[in-house]
C-alpha cells in the first residue's frame, strides 16, 4: 500500500489532503468523504426511487442477489470521482496542491498537472479498468444475455462512471489500460495510483460491494444506472449537504475509524437529501373514471374503461395509441389509460409531452388538477420548456415553493435560465433536474434530447424510466422529429416504460411505425400490422409483443363538415385601399364574412404566414370599418408578438371564443372575427360559428375545422346562418386554379409541401360537395391523401406534375429521416456494451445545431424604444422601464423575466444577415442562457409614428399588428 507522510506520521490510508470539493466551503472536503456521500445517497435512491421489478432486473443481469447488487452498485457510484486523485485535478487549487506536490510519494511527469484536457471523469474511466480487473472483473468480451456482446466488464464500468458528467468516453484499448499513466501522464505515477487503490479498497469495504458481477447490464439499464449515479452526485454535492456533515478542520485523517464514522454520517443524511428533493414515487390511487373526472365518460373513454384493464392484466403494460377528433376528450382518455398502465407497471409518475410551449402551458393546469384528485405519494410537478418560468400559474407556485424553502432554511440560488417547479422544491428547479420529478409536463423536444448525442442525454431517458410517457398530437411532427420519436419509443420499449400516444389525424403507416418502434425496443423485431380506427384505439404489450385488434368507438359529437372550396386568385398583398378584384381571395373572404358582420356570430380566418395574417387583418379593417372600431370586433393572433402581448391576446381570445358558461342563457355572440395563423390549431379550446382557412394539408384543415362549433350552445346560441349544430362550416380558400407548382403563392415558401397541397386540393374538389363525415370518414380521407395510387386516373399532364412533386417530397422526407438517423444515437440493441455510442457526435455536428433541430431558422428579438434623452425602454411609452443590463449591473431574476416578457420570435434571417454582429447586445445578457441568443433592436420613432429599426437592407417595424419586416 502507498503511504503518505504528514507531520512525521505515516498512514496507509486515504490521504485527507486529497480534496474533492472546495468551492463555497470554509475548508476543503476530502475526496474520500465525497465518494462516501455519493455511495450513501445512491443506496437511498435504490431503495426509494426504483421498483422491486427494476431492482430484480439489475440483479438478474449482473448475476447477483438483490442485496449484493445494491452494495456493488453503491460501491460503483462512489467510485465516480476516483479520477480526482490525479495531479491534473488536484492542481486546480494551487494552495491545496502545494500540500502534496512536494511529497516524494506523489510523482508525476513534468507539466502533467497542466493537462486541463484530461478531466477527472476521464481519469476515472482510465484508472478503474485495472483496479476492477485485479478484483476479478472480466477483461474479456462476453454476452449480456439480452441479445448482444458486451465490452469487458472492467472497462465498461469505468466507461459508465466516467460518463457522470454527461458524456461517455471512447473505448480505451487493452494495451493502453495495461500502462495507463504512460499514455495519460495526468494520472500521475505510482503514488497517485496507490492512493486510488486505497480509496477504492476503503469504499468497497464500507459499502460491502466485494461481490464480482457475473453478467453485464443491457444498454437501457446502463442508462438508468448512469442516471442514478448522476442524481446521487448532484444531491451529495450541494453545499448545504456537505457543510452539514463536513468534519472540522484537521479532525479527519482518513483512518478506518474516520471512514466508518463519515459513512455513518453520510448514511444518516442521505435519506433527508432524497426526501427534501422530492424524488419519491407518485402512486396511481384513483381507479375509476369518476374518481378522476367530474363527468361521465364519452364513448371513446367508455370503451377504454371497459377493455383496456383486461388487456393490461392479460398481457402486461405497454403502449396505447388513441386516435380521435379534436375536442373528443383524448386528454382525459390518456390520463385514464396512464392510470391503468401506471398501476400495472408500478410506475412512479408520468411525463406529458406536447408539440409547443403554448400547448404545454395549456396542459400544465390540467395535469396539476388530475394529480390533485387522482394521484398520491410524491406529486412534485415540473413544467419543462425554455420559457416555463414565465407561465403565470407555474411561476406563482414556484414563488410559493421558494418562499417555503426560505422559511425552512433551505433557500438556494435560483438561476433565471433554470426550470422552476410548482409543488417541487428548489432542488428540482436546477438545470436538467426537472426530468427527475415524478410528474412533468413539457415540450416533446425536451425528451427527444435523450436520443441526440447531447451532454446529459441520459437524463431524459432515465427520467422516463418507470413513468408513463404521454405524447399528445403525435401527428404534428415532421420527418426529423418523427424519426427521433421512433428512436425514443425504441428506448422506452427496452425500458418497459408504458406509453400513451394521442393523435387527431394519423395515417396507418405512421401508426404502425410508432407501435413497432416500441415493440422493437421490447425485443419483438418482426413488425406487426397496425390499422388504426378513427375514433378508436389499439394496444401493444411490451411483455408479449401482442398487438390488440384495433377498437373502433363511437362519438358523442358526430357531425358532417359542410365544406366549401373557393378557388381564388392570390391577392393578399394588395393594399387595403385597392378595390377587391372579382375572383380574388380578398373578395371571397369579404363575401364569406358578410353574414357574421350583418347578423352576429364568430369566425376564424386561418392564414398560412404571419405576414399574410397581418395583411388580412388590415384588409378586413378596411372592408368592415364599423366592426373594426368595436372592441373585439376584429382580432389578430400570431407568434410574432412580444411574449406578454401574445399572452394577453390569447387570454382575450379564450374569453371571447371559449367554452360557454353554464350559468348564462345561450345567446348569439356579437359579431367578431379572429385572424390567426397555425397557432390556433392546437391547445386552445376555441369555438367559432364559421371556419375559413387558406388551403393547407388535409390533416391541418381538419384540425382547424375542429374549432368550428366545438361546443354545444343550445337553442338560440348560434346566429341564424349557423343554426345546424351537426354541420359546422369550413370554407377553404384554394389558390390552385390549376394543379401546378406555379400556382402556389410565393409568400408561402416552404411552410407546406406543394405535393400535399395539390393532393388536398384535388381530393377536396372530388369530396367537398358531399361534406366530410366526422369522425367516421376522417381516417379514410387521411389515408387517401397519402395513397400511392392517388395519381391513378388523373389527367396525364396532372399525373406527371404530381408524380414529380411526390418524388421531391419523398426525397426531402428521406433526407430528414436519414439525417436524424445519422446524427441521433442508436437504439439500445446497437449500443449494447458500447456506451460511447450514446455520446458519439459526427464531426461538424455541434450541440447548437442539434438543439435547433438542424437549421430551424428562428431568432428572438427585444425591441428597445429610443426616447429623446437617449433612454432605452422595453415598451413604447416607457412604462415598462429601462432595458435591463445596459448599465452593466448584474441581472436579477426579475430583470431576466422583464426581458423575456418583451421578446418576440422572428425568422432567423431578420437578425442573421450578411454575417452582421449585433454590437448592442448587452454583455450581461451573454451570461444568462435565456438571453444569450436574444438580439437587441434599437427602435426609433419614424415620421409616420411607427417604431422602426434598420437591419441590413431591410427595416423592422413594430405596429398594431406585431413585428413586420419591410
């Protein structure tokens, strides 16, 4: 054993001078103590966070008893920071390093201590293989028993623990591992290796982790183990936690008695750390639908109630795919299904994924109410997206939680760029920790990070383990995100995590791809036939691979869409003062809206682009000046408003067009028109008497049509022109006078694929006269618009044009899909025993590129209004105060909230043109991740009263219709 010399005393034990933590502490914390802390916390997480089935699965794969397995894995967890016993790490604090560098026992090559590229987690990876091999861990490749060869166990454990900072290191060859310090001088020479051995042996002694595993973990369980280690490390690394058990200066010398005493202190504190962080398990207590919701189930929900529990009891937990029209209670159906699956799987919570921040915000309150009445146990709920802390309901709860923490003496620093929690304590508000809460609502991109080679990508996967994963609007994703979703479902199948997928419109092929991805992860490689019913559901078991016969259900809202297609010349950009031309879109829109203006009622006009929505709004002001002068007569909603303005407009729309109040008699609503973009397709519970939409792919048109007569308003609740409740009216403004690419409006750019637009146009021309039966006729129509034989029977010229466009669409989809497959991580079967594949990134593929979903051309701006005295304010009248950060002072949480509240999303080309660098970007903003990409636009008052900012050769304008670029 290596001995260290201190004050003429010699001790063959862990050297207390080797520090593991020092930042924020009065004196350095020995690395041995931190290793003991993490091992102790890991043991509590094993006991509290994991189900019996998971613990048994770990033990079975490692060929250990459950008790020995807990001890061995706790031992492994503590070893995560063994790489801190190196000259490279110790030299980071000169005053502490000076205590050992002169000791003859600690030799290292000249300059080795300056190799900052050799991080301590890499040192853990490199140093553990030899130590474990000496204890009997396998050094030969073997079989995991779950379908693949594994790396040598001694190396694999080192690689796994080396990933505790979010990235797994590349494989290290056996030749290098036989003489690691020769290839990595930063490890130091024999003295350093001896201390690593002493720490290793003492940790193994106190944890009882002497058993040698006889097997290896599957890739999915390796991810779970990594997540547990990371979580244990984060919990044990809290400054307050360390201070509560830190030995006094000079009292801890690393003797066996000292190690034992600290192990007892760490064990006593660990339970409190886990409980305080609220990392327990939610329980699915309510079993009957009536216990969960204050209304009777509709036909879809009733069919799930009648048949899903039996299928789950027979085949075990798995995946449920539910398809139904907008407004048919899919959310309640999903939460009920989650309860059935969650109880059967012993799940500890759920994650509800939505396509956008707006839809996630809308869902948050519903899940919170569900949790309050239907769940027990630990119910900490997080909202996960980049702007979550601006959600009023969420922010209020976060403030209450923070106040409670302060009152209990548990206050911690809150960073403005970190997610906050509602019931969850402050710890769960830390960056990346929201996944660890029992309950989460968030955007789909948050969990898709788990299948991209991003730092800490194991946390979303670990966060979904033993939870029910609910995906709303499963149809709403393009090829890139769909491919990533398939990868995620494959990992969840391997993890045996229950899944509920919801969709309003889903083709049969898409449905099959989702179900079979999950089955593939669960080990069933032969694809199953999946034919969705609409409305209806299908179930696939993770245990048997069995796919149930699809169940078609009825609807308590059967209706026939009365569809009118008007082929129009695209004259949207004509000035409002110009007369509306016969056959143009402007004239058609005015004609369709005239009954609303004359007799009352409400209408939605859905446009393809923000610019066209702004132009349409102005044109309707000119066409119907009396209506425009009345408050709420004509409204405009799109994404290109500052966040606080959009929030206010959305709230106004929900009040004006939302569900009718039961305490008021039915009455016709005053004439009102909402001009909007695709933002109204999802999440907003709006009800209009008339829907008018520019042509869009069929699935989007059906989504918009779902906002037509969505709620029953009773006798007298609709205007005379809209009294037939079961025949809501959809008017489609179609620019394709001919089925040719040239007829697509130039202003639409690449918003929609032209071949899908033409297919929809042709299909509506054939079917619109008879109306669209909802829900009975929807599935056939959705499948028909994508059908390969759609072109059969078309005019020869039209067929050639459409076939050519189809090839372009399919090529584009394949390119996105292939790109996602190339840059995303492999499925669990391909990763088996090769953890570095979870972190491997292609050359040139940056984290920024991946997190913006490969080229999403977006930017965020803050318009700063310049006043005569040079004062820059966040609002035109100066009432919002000065722009925070311009004076160089540090930004508070409230400052950051003020900036974000006034930011607006814009196309990336508005702010990234000709390599222009924004010289006005405050330096303080760059230190806050929430503001790092926000571009400051100094606005000045023009002669016509508008606020303008020159950017390159264009002008950005702020007006009553939001942000525009001239």
